[in-house]
């Protein structure tokens, strides 16, 4: 396994990559929510004069450890992404594909005006829904509890898809399929039920937009082979790299945010074979 991590404008790095040099791209670009994304890291200690109440009425004091943020607002989101997606298509191998992770505010515009235009409608493979159940509950609309992940192939006749390598999931009604099938589990559909990164989980890095390792791992298992090169040019907390380390893929990560690089350095501490550029 070999990895490269760039602190740079991703367009500059993309333009420096060779044609047809990447097997898989997974990106989670900014969602253009129009506001700063912030994540606070805190710890609590028992204190009779604390600011919150916990289990059995015990009082706890909250201490803020860190706050990470980035601006998620673009006047012309599609114009920002277009040159990067043109380069993404160029660097993909004929057997390669791209997972484009976006939220409901921008998904339709990105598919019709960006991805279909650059990759071609015939190269559209799947609209994957990552569904979760966490966060606020608005009272005047259905709670938005999913992200969209578009899968496009460089060539729909050649792209890699390893059905047998995908980690299976339990059947929702195992009694209907028999003990043998229930024990083996089923292949996921295009709706991926997966929790967000747990607030107190060991996977947590404190980065504002961190995505679950399980979601990215599934894409890498399905759409690349061991030893392949995976590119993420909106790397954030480095989840794509972490999945590549687990699955034996080489990786290229790019992010211009110094806080993202700091998080990745901590996350990959002790991992051999990584170049920091």
C-alpha cells in the first residue's frame, strides 16, 4: 500500500496527474449549504457545579477541546466543480468509475448539468441513497435523513464491479429466505442504511464533514481491486485513505484546508508508505 497526501488546491494537483492513471474516484465535495460547517470536540468530567446533568442526576462540567470549521458557500457551485470533474474524467482509467457524494440541495443540478454533461448519461450507473436516522426533526416537512451518491463509469462496458467482494448485510426478514441465505446475508441494494459517525465512537476525528468508514469502504470493495489507486480530491478527514489502508489499495488524497491535513496526520500516524506533499 502506498499513499500520497497533498495540501493544495485540488485543481492544481489534478492537472498534474497522468491520463488514465486512477482506478477509482470517491469524492464528497462541499455541499454548498451557504453556511460555515463547524464541529466542536468536548469532554465532560463529573463536577457538582457542572453545566449539564447526566446519568442518575449526576452533574458534569463541559470543556471544549477544539473547534474545526470551513466555509461551505459558493456563488456558482457548478462552475467551481466543472473544471475539477473534467480533470477527474481524464485521469480515470477505462475500467474506472467515480462516486460523487452530495446532498439533496445540489444533487439534481449536479447530475443533470454536470455529471451527465461530462461523463454522459450512458455512463450513469446508479443513484445510491445513503440513509441514516440522526439529527433534528423539523415540524413543517419530512426530516431530510439521506445523502445521494451518484456512480458513473468512464466506460459502461468496461468498469470494475466486484459483487463477490462486497460485504453482505443481514436480511430484514431472515425467516422468509431460509437459514442458508440468512446466514450468508444479502448484497446491499442502492439504498445504504448506515449510521453517521458516532459522537463518542473510536472512528471520530472531530472533522466537521467526516463520513462513515463503512460507506466509503463499500464503494472501494465494489469498484476497485487490491493494489488499485483510489483518488479523493476533497479528502477532508481522510476516510477514503483509511478505507484504502484496510482494503489494500493505493491512494491519493488532496485537501487545501490545513485542519484537514492535521486530522489526516493524526489519523494515519504509524501507517507506513505515505508521502506528505
